[in-house]
């Protein structure tokens, strides 16, 4: 019985390990705040002042690429780009990105 339990636990651990999709990628979008991004308002340069104010006030920064919103694993790297259009390189896991580099896009 112990062997069966151990086998089932190993199978469950392996299935959760492979459930996450991880890929390195380059994305271009806007650094917005989570609250406005959820409402669909953080995907343009018109939102720059509001995003900067909200992020400075403690809101989480997110990357908005079209209709897709990515949470950002390492917030400190992106704060100075609040409201700006950027190109981000990093590792995407589901709906989150771990930013390895960020530059302002033109």
C-alpha cells in the first residue's frame, strides 16, 4: 500500500511540474497598473500619467500587450517605465513574465 501511495504522489508531483508553460520571449507593450489593465484602460500612451501615479502609489505594474495582461515577477525593473511603451525580454510562465531586460520602444 505504501508503494502505491508513493507512486501516486510521484505521478501527481510530475503532472503539476509539467502543467506550467515556460518560454523565453520578447514582447512589446505598455507598462500599466493592474487595476486599470483589468478594466482595459492601460494599453495606450494616453494612460501614461495615470499608470505612473498608480504604480508610485503601490499598485502592481503589469505588461499590457494588446488585450493580454502579464503580471511582472520583478517589479523593481519596470517601475521607471510606468505608462511607457516598452520592449521586454524575459521568461513567460502562464500569465506572468520574469523580465530579464526592458527598453523603451519607439
